[in-house]
């Protein structure tokens, strides 16, 4: 289970980064949508 080869460690780090980036992007999009909605009023 615990594969510690450099390739696998790199892959896991990349996947984690991608996941974090996706979450941050969604938050930014939500914030942008909120701002646009308030500006329209």
C-alpha cells in the first residue's frame, strides 16, 4: 500500500495540488458571481 517511489510521491503531490487548485477556482468563481450579482443591482 505505501508506495514511496519518487514517481508515486510526485504523482500524489500533483494530484493534491490539482485538487486544491480546483477548490480555490470554484471559490473564486463563486466570489466573482456574487460580485457581479451585487453590481447589477
